[in-house]
C-alpha cells in the first residue's frame, strides 16, 4: 500500500507508436482506466491491486479545460428555460 505522498499517476506518450503508457497507484484512476482497457501489469499486496500499467492508443487520451466561468442568476434561468423547452419538445415528439 502506498502512502498519500507516494501515490501518483504518470502518462508517457510514444510518438512513433502513437500510444500511451500509463502507470498508476491511485485506485480512482485505476478504476477509470480499467473501464477503457485491461492492465498489462499489476502489483498486488495481500491480494489487493496496489498499482497497474495500462497501454492506450493515442486516440484514447484527450485533454480538456475545466470550466472556470460563473453564471449569473439570469443566465442560469435562461439556460434552464431553454432546456425545459427542449425536453418538452422531445417528449411531445416521442409520444406522437
């Protein structure tokens, strides 16, 4: 078992093979990666997986920017109203 200071996830990109080698000892990251691909190496301690390595194709990894904007109450209400109208229209189409 790794201490919190030792836990890490690293990703290395190989340009020639257009693939990623990802190592992680963070259980949350390993769980998400297992949904994408099976690990090709695992380290176990007392029958529990404590670290794993994964190979992913170049297309399986992307980087996105998180949202940093805050909406005003008016903007929030406008978006809510548009979504309600959209869902109403879709429900009417389905029931026809």
